[in-house]
């Protein structure tokens, strides 16, 4: 979670996990053993990460209630209360690039959104272990549908340039169907449609959808 996202969600959820919010915050969950063995092993892991300069602080939940409070900041279910015009984007990046590739993408994407919409609020969070990146943007524009479309284009253009996907974990669906060419080539789409025709020649399975 980038700093502005984490700071806002702490406020929304009434939490004080870090003050001030760090540049980046990560939630780590572990499982596999119970009792003191797990606590000791996890404590050793966090200690080594602090010594290596990877972590600067590491509060640990002591109960399910505390763990739920950590997760609430990450999940952002109440975000719409403070971002009423929110646009949700869920992209995936190829992590085969340099180590700070995701950070560079976030900085470039944030600048592009601010250039297009000077009053926009764009927040970023995702998954540390893979390329999934969530972007929530709140814009105030007189033509909301047009502005939402423009927000998608601003984000999906750099995603296409780096060979990413416009949808990481939630599929294309109906909302993203007009943007599918940003992460699939005409040849790939032709193969997908060919498979659809072969398996469902009467178009009775999920009719009217993209594939």
C-alpha cells in the first residue's frame, strides 16, 4: 500500500497502525504451525528483515480482532464514503523488469492522471508477490462517463506499453470489454472467438457477452 492510500484508509477505518504513514506498507500473513513456535519463527523473520533494512517497523496482531483491523485498511471496503466518484482499476504488470519497476509505473501513472485531471485523487495498492496493482481514482468532472473513459485510457496505455494486462484477478467482464485490445492482440482475440464458436456454435452459453 502506497503512503497516501494507507494514510487515508487508516483515517477511514479509525486505525492508528502507523503515525505517520510510511512510504509503503505491507501486510504479511503466515500460517502452518500453531502456538509459540509460529510466533517465534515469525518474530525471527521480522527481526532479520528489520536488520536488513527491508522493514522499519512491524506491529504484530495479537488477536483475530487486531488482524481484522489490519485487513480492513488493506481491503478499503469503506473507501467509497470519501471517494464518491471512484473508478476501480485492476491491472497486472510483468515483473520481469528491473526491481523498482512497479514503483516507476505507479509514479508515471500518477503523473499522467494528474496531468489529465488536476483535481484527481489516485491511490495505489496491490500484491507484493506478483504484478497485480489496484488503482482507485476519484475525479470530479461534468461529463462523468467521458471522464471515467479517459481515466481508463490514461492507465491502460502504459499497461499496454509494458506488456501488462488490463485485468488482473477479476476478469474482463462487461465493464472492460471495450478496452480488451490494450492487452490482447487481434490474433489472440481471433483464436478466442474461434474457440467460442467451436464450443458453442449456437451461442447459447452466456449469450451477448464478449467471448
